[in-house]
C-alpha cells in the first residue's frame, strides 16, 4: 500500500502533474555595482517559491505565489519536475524552499 496523496498527486512535498506550478526565486541582491545590460551573477537565492501558472499566458506565473508574494520581482526558475515523485522545487535548493508555499501545495 502506497503513501497517501492529495488531489494533485503530491506526497509529502513531492508532486506530479505540476505543469501549472511555476517555480520562482527570491534573490538577495549582490553588492556589486552593475553597468546597464549586465546580469547580476552575484545574486544568491534567498527563498524558492511556487506560484500557480497564469491561465491566460502558459509558462508565466499568476500574480501571487502560494504564500502571497507578488511574483513580479521574483526570478523565474527553469526547473520543472521530471516525473512522478519529484519535488516541486529544485533539489539543490531544498533548504531554501518557502515553507508557506510548500504547506499550501501540500494542503491543496
């Protein structure tokens, strides 16, 4: 007998069928001064958030994360779970996943 899963097929923070979940990064700004057009490669991930996908624009997040943050200032992460049982967040950022987003995904 397998572990209980919620309506989306999630088991303890691991989800499948996550096409409508967009992973977003909350970055800490670096202290370097950048010239126009440069990318801030010194930024570090503060938190990893999740947002529902925008139903009108596939691949874009809705206006708010599951924890209630505005998605506009957040950086979109390319990570998508590769299959059943994969976490919603990039594994290398496990310790930085937002607890409120994680709880919201588990309870929905």
